């Protein structure tokens, strides 16, 4: 079956529906959802029961880039900076030096055991050098796994911020393969430019996004998530257009925005959470369609060897070296090593050699696909058990709750208070957005002139207003009241 304009919506909706049902089944079976999304794509492909003919790495790459924008933005937006701050140094070390060490170690191993040139081997190592944000966010949250200390924010921040480094290395080694006269030293300015411009633009668009979202009065609340989507795409495209790393910029912009007071923040978070899941399904199904199983079979042997080296040697070596300056227990480092999940991102990056016409691009793609498959299947399914082995897990009932968990939750156990604003009150004449409420606190209802209003951040509080407050606990309620009276 060939995809056409007439049948693409029908086929797409059927695959989406099947993927959602498969995802529901995966929770019961303990299989990572992403594996079933891939399986749906492969079964629907030209060599599966669906017989859909799809062999366009360019389209898959485009879909992958768009999907990764949404996944990274959602992940960054839901990341609580207060939980990341204590582990920022070690997570940053993993996302930069960990990627470099993994790429180098694995690349040398591939060079030794295959007939790849050193640059081809390092290209393959670079493609699979970063942990996958979609896989880490999805599996850690879907498993409802409670982890000791700051392990979860470390893993999530690493996975959200290390894709840019892998992307840069992938582009660098493609360039070196295509132009053998270049040296690695000549590529360093490109490397630094990608990081520097990506970081600056990420912060700039984050600040600008907050100002625009809180200043522009839109007629419909539902337009605020649309506004943030536009800002997200502008962040990626403008950063990439001048040679920066768009993925890094998108993640940093979202990280900044997610830790600020925003109008309709809960609505924005809910929309992006749903879109991130949609993009994961589309991305994994698309990549499943792109794969031809008969081409995977010949690389199973070498794929298993490379995957085993990555899981058992390259990843642990990079983690232990990068975290050696930090006071972490060996078992914590061991668990972080195990959660080096590879998923959709390496497969998307593996389409770049295909598009560039690299000689061994097909073999690289097939090996990368197999590595990602085994990583999610072996590591992803075993994370809860390994967490218990390393004694880093906690009972689910004591799982730490992040602000994102609170905003995404349908049922919130809240403290409530009612108060009347006087002319002397600190909040009289100010917009709600200007008061800087603590997280997990909001004005649920406002009574003015015998009329009840549901306020938003732009609502100006006036003397005589009767306010009903909701807060997560008594301390937060007390802090909020102090900002009002």
C-alpha cells in the first residue's frame, strides 16, 4: 500500500488509534510504550501485515525534528528548576563530557571490531552517544518510579540537554567523512558556536516568551498554548538559521518558561503534555515504517556486540568518570549508568548520514535502530528491578511531587481560605500576575459587586473584592495570604 493524500488521514488515524491501545496494554505487561509504538510502525510497514510502502528518510527526518521540538519543550517545561539546581553540575557534566566520552569510547570499539573507518566508527558512536529524552521521560513517569535523592532530575535534565551535543558530533563527523582534508580542530569553532548561540537564544526566547504570554491579552484562553507553540518553533528555526543548536535553545527556553509565573500555565502544560505523547507516537510509528526488518537481520550479531559494549562499558565508563568529582555513592552512579536509554533520537540522527549520502549510511542506520530497540527493551523494562538492586528506589507512596505533577493532576488536595481586600491591602490595584504567588496556589474565585468572576493573571484586584484562595498546604496558603493583605 502506498501513502497518498487520499488515504494518509485514514491510515494515520488507524495507526494512532492502534498505538494508543497498544500503549494502554504496555502498562499492564510492563513493556515500554515506545517499543509498542515502534512495533506498530514495523507491522504496518511494507514487510508487515499493513504493507505500507514508506522509504523516505527526508520526510522521517522532518517529522523527527518537529516531534523532538515538542518532546524537548514539554520535558523542559515540566522540569522543576529547584530540583535540578542541586544537581546542575553533575547533569551538565553528563550531557557534555558524558556524550563525548561515550561517543569516543564506542567509536574506537566499533573501529576495532568492524571494517568502518575511524570517522565512520566515531559517527556511529556520536549518533548513539546521548540518552533519549522521549524514552527517559516516558519510562520514568509511566513506571511511577520513586527514586531516592536527586536521581530523577539528574536523569531527566541530562536526557533533555545532551541531544545537542550528540547532534553537533554527528554533523561534525559527517563533515569530516565528506571532506577528509578537514581536521577535527577545524570543527571546534562550529562546535562552540552551536553551544553558545543555542544557550543565548534559549534564554532570550524564554524571557521574551514570558513577556509576550503575560502581556498580550488574547480573546480565547486556548490561544495561549498556540502562542507558545509559535514561540517554540521560532526558537528552533531562528537559532538554527544562524548556526546555533535549536534543540538546546528549545529545551532551555522551555526550562525557563516552566519555572515562571505564566498566564494559563496549567492549560499550556496540559496541551504540551498531550502533544508530546502525540509526537512520540507519530515519531516512533514513522521510524518503524522506515525500517525494513530483512535489513536488520544481518546486523543482529554486530548490533548485539556494539549494544552490549555501549550498555556495559561505554556508558558506565563515561558516567563514573564524569561523576567522579561529585560525592555520589557507587550504587547511584551504577543506576544512572543503567538508565542510559537510547530511543528515537539516535534513529532520527541516523537519517542524517542517509541524507548526506555517506557510503555506509544504510548499515549505520540499521545498527543504530537495533541498538535503540535493545536499549529500550532491555534497559527500559528492567529499570524498576535494577533500582531495587541498587537500593535507590522508594515506595510509590513517598514519591516526591513536582509542580508539574500538581498542575497535571486532576485531583489536588488543597487548603482553602476566604478573605476580603481592603484599600490598605498590598494587592489592591495590582494584577494577580504581579503578586508572585507561590507555586500550587491560586485564586479560584473572586466576588465583586455581587458577581462571581474566575480571574486570570491579568485581573486587577480591587478593594472590596472577596477572594477564595486554594493552596497545596497550610504553609503555601499562609504565604499567599501574606502577599494579598
